C-alpha cells in the first residue's frame, strides 16, 4: 500500500514521517503481511506496476533510488520484511541529448499524458543512430517542451509503435512513463487496434484473408526483412476495398502483430507488393518513384484504437483516405 498509512499503527506512521522528513520526493510503501519475504523487485512491481515499467523499476534499484530505513537498497534480490518502509526516490529527470525540431505537427489529439499525430510520408519516426534532427521524435521534443515527465528517467517522448519513413498516418506518442507502459502493454497484448490503407499490384482474389508467416532480417540485405517461418510471429489480416481491372487492388490491412515492414513484406510474400515500394516491389512498384517522385509506398495508417492508459477511456481515431493515396489511385486508373 502507499502512504497515507493506517493511523492505528503508530510505530509505522512515525517511521514514515521520519523518512519523509529526510526525503522530499518519492513514494513510501509499507510491507504488510501478504508481501513479507517478497523479492524487492517483485514487491515494487506489485505496488508500482501501473506507474512504472519493470525496466524502470530495475533501473531505480540499480541507480540507488530505493531506500529502507535510510539505507540504499540496490539489489533486486533483497527480501522485504513485515513492517519495513520502502521509499522510492524519484531521481532528477535527465535531458535527452537530442535537438528539438521546430516543425508543425498534425496533432489529432493531445492531453497531458499522450498525443496522437498524423505523421507525413517522408519523416522518420526516430533517429537511426546518425545525427538526424528532422525525425518525429525531434519534432515532438519541440512541441512538448516542458510537458514531458520522462520515459525511464529521461525527458523524451515514448514511441510505442513505429511507422516507416514513407508510411503516413496515425501514431500515438506517450508523454510519461506511466502512459508509455500502459500503451506498450496493450500493444504486447494485441489489444491496440491498427488499420492501414494500401494499394497493391495485381488482383487480390479473396475478399478477406490472413497472412501468417514469421518475419526476420534478410540474410544478405540488412536493410530488408523477409518472410521466414523461423522468424518472429507476424499476422496481417486484410480486406479488399476496391479493384482496378484486375491489375491493382485497394486493401485495408489490420495488424495483429507489429513487425518491421510487416504489411510490405506480407503483401509481397503473397504476390501483391505495394505500389511505390522500391524495397520489396517489382515492375511498377520499382518504377513508381520515377512516375511520382514525391510519393513513397502507397500505405496509410488510417485507424487507431486503444484504451487511454490513465483515464481508461476508449479512444478511436480514423482518417479519410489521404490525398496521396487518392492521387495514386487516380493515376493508376489512367494506366489501366
């Protein structure tokens, strides 16, 4: 339990007051009978799991931010005892060594915990290790200046899921560790709903279908992924929305998992690469950049649904087909 404590236990109340006099910020937890002899990390996870991720709890322990009777407890294996007061000291938030980028963002929703953005095609979600000041993360750092409570102790936005550089559409970004933890949990539990518009080559025969094959790193081209039965589990559901003379198909895909390049790899695997995809496509997919140089692959994350990790409200966002996809579809109608 967290303080305030049961006032009937005067000894424990005095102990907590003494601790709080010397430690200005933090959370005090009293070990009660059900938790006696529990490992420190498991005890903290049980009582702080809605606020801190397990990774964050481990970092707090190793960083000397867990105190017991004025002593630092820096080992996860320590056993808590009945009546002990465990104090979690929140360290000063570190500043991310990354430049903020002053660029307008198409913000669909925002509150103190998270924001939903319509990312444009051509923008990386986050830096890939190079000095790239023009990613979504850089833009969010500028947009949320002074509003980020930190992810794992660092003042930065929490990226839960990514969109490829040339994929446009909806992406949710956390402002706090608690929001990040809650969203990541939904993504892992497959309860976050994500749907995409895609234009692919060829006539997709089945009105509805599912692609189930693992995805792994390409053995020779490290910038590519490949369908691989030994790779990480990947499942994509699709529905045919429209066709063009059996030569092109507009499909709507729903992700059950979230692997790198998943829709692009899966659609290419079943013989229907995305129009405008130079990495996995053939024929027109490779030529399309020359026909429409401003366009990437014809892929838009148009729908996103999740439970708000703090308010527990159901949130649903949906975009109409983008101007880019409509332009691609119109251009294809003149080719067939």
